C-alpha cells in the first residue's frame, strides 16, 4: 500500500467552489483501479489550505490515475481556483518493527 498526500492552497473566497469541484474529483477517483480510501482535511488555522490523503494498492495504480485523462478532466475546474500548483507526495509504508 502507498499513501499519496496532496496539498492545495485555494484562492481566498473560493472555498465553497472548491468543495463542489473536489466532490467531482472524488466521484471520479472512487472508480479508479487500486484506489482504497481517501480523506480531505482543512487546516484549522488557514481554511484555504487543504490536504488530501489517499491510499492506493500500489504505485502503479496511483501513477495510472495521476496520468489519466479522467483525473485531468476531473481536476480542470479545481486547478483554476488554486493559488499555485498542488504539491504531491507519494509515500510508502514502512514497518516500525
């Protein structure tokens, strides 16, 4: 399993528009092969900062989704209301023992 963390900064005043658009992306990603789960978090001190954490079966599944036309199309409107390009981190789990 891998985790993908996406950090986004929304243009001030566009938070409600972001919520609509992120739901569209969520609907699309839920059908992606290898998608396990996801959550959307709001920074309590900076409501325009959002963090998305998703879990994928493996890196190949994530890469297929990340490079897909479906993701590009689902995120098109979302990207228009970001202050800057999203930051993406791909992490693998490592046993603590």
